[in-house]
């Protein structure tokens, strides 16, 4: 099967693809992963113009997630062993060898995934749900004769990690090392613990006030508050409601 036929087969199986410069990782001019398509006629035109192009996948639109194992130190086993030591397994039979000698473990999600990436999840391991360079790109190879049918559902830990609800330290004991905890540490722990729908406004107000009292500028404190609301408040406050809370606390802080 030639490269074009392979890409068409990918599209027919629900994947969204875009063209990448030959032997590279950058999208072709006027393209990006946001313009990934399933238009077979358009895809054929890419190969007519440049039969040696690489191919990228919009992972989010394709409901795929990739665990990227780096080969920067010519040691693939070290990051794999680190994952295993933390209890994080990679039960995928669909693995690609990358141009740099690394490994891409592919997984499916039965729910929509946001386009994001968690780089350095641990040393040598990135989690990708935005885009990836894929076979049949030059120097990318599917291992062991696997097919798209072999891509399994993503383990729960990957979904949680991409959703900022899990980190490698989840598998480590709290206070494993003896250290003195300061105000900032308590504040960070409170932020990461988050809040549910029952007490969102008061919690957000409290966090914003503590950021201001810790010495953050109002602008920076509000930027952090937006990130906190998006990632640690379930469900997040609407933008207008968040603004009202922040404005109220800022006025109170200025008048103290």
C-alpha cells in the first residue's frame, strides 16, 4: 500500500490529517493542525504537489491521545521504567517508532479530548492530545505490524493527567521527605485541592485575596485566577461571574 493510500485509510477510519514539510515537523505553508481535514480530494492534491510530505494528525478531532517517550539519552527503558514504578502502565499494541528513535504509544478516548499537551509529565515522557507527526511520514514506522484496530482505550490515569487532575506524585506518599512548609506551600496545596460546585464563589474569592496578600500584582493574580478557575473549579465559574468576584475582592483589598 502506497503512502497516499495509507493516509486515505486513516481518514476513512475517522482520523483528521494535515500536511507537514518533508522529513520535518512543521506544517506546510498555509496549514496547521487546526486545518486538519478528512477531504480525500484535498489530500490527493497534497501528494500530487509534494509526494514526499510528512503527515500530521489532529489528535483531539480524531479522539486520540499519544504518550511520547523521548530518546534524548538513547535510553527508552528509563522513562518506561519510571512510569511503571509510579504504577502508570501503557497497555497499547499500537506503537510507532519516531524519526528520533523515540516511541509514540497511541490510545483512543471514548469522550472528546481537549487539544493540549503535558510536556515533562515525568522526565522523558510527554502526553499529547493536540497534534503529532505520524506514519506514513518519512522515518516513522508502526511496530509489530499493528493496525488502527489495535489502538486501545486510554487508561484513566492518562485522561486525568491531561485534565490536570493527576500528576506522578499521586503515587507517592505525602510528606515523604521532612521539610518545613511555608505559607506559599499551604496556598498551593489549597489551590490544587480545588473546589466543587457547592462553594465556588467563596473559594475563588478567598484564593484571589490570598494571592493579593502574598504580594502578587492584581494583574498577575487575576491571570492565575483564570487558570485556577479553568483547572481546579468544578464546574468553572462563568467568565462574567469570575470578573465580579475578582472586582469585589480587589476593591476590598485596596480599601483595607
